[in-house]
C-alpha cells in the first residue's frame, strides 16, 4: 500500500488522480484491480478509495 500512500500525497499537493498515479508509477490497470479488490471488501483498498473521494 506504499504506492497508494504516494498517490494520496500527490493528490494532497493538488494533482489530478491521473497525474498522481503517473507520478507514483501506478498504471490504470493496476488502479482498476485495486478497485475490484475494494469492491470485494478488502479493507486497505476500500479505505484508499474512500479517501481519494475527498480529493475529487
């Protein structure tokens, strides 16, 4: 979940989600997989997506 913390850091700096992912080295496919895991109830991923909603 280190990459997700980096994404959140860049979002806090005012980057868009796409910019934050690119800067953190996360490709869209990877983000989609995290979303699937969050939807399945895996807590760290669910927490991550709940938190990024604050920056949209």
